[in-house]
C-alpha cells in the first residue's frame, strides 16, 4: 500500500471530503511507523495517525471502523472550527 492508494480508499469511504472543499493528504511517518491523514479547509488543518494494521485492514476490505471514525471526526472538527483570521499590522 502507498499513500495514493490509502488516500483513494478514504475518498471512496468519504466522497464528501472533496465535494466539501476539504483537502486530503496522506503520508507515511517513518519515525512513528504510522500513516498521517491530514485534512485541510479554509486555512484550518487537522491530522490523525493510523497504525499500519488499521490501514491494511481497511485496504483489504476487512474493517474500516477506526479509519472511518477518525476521518469523520476530523471532517466534523474542520467544519465546526472557526477559520483562523489574520489581523493586519499584527
């Protein structure tokens, strides 16, 4: 599995991510030995980590509950969190 494949699987499970202007980025963190799932929208961003076992189980169609809960929560948090505003002259 690579980051592109995992990203596509997440998009299949949550097609509204792209439709709601939420950007999705997936990369593997060698130090933590986990996948980093990053969602961005309107200058806001959130990350979560998926262990290899969780990501592999999902990719194989066995179980995506943990992945689903984490990505869904990230998407909800992004929608509800107020946008970061920058003040001129500060």
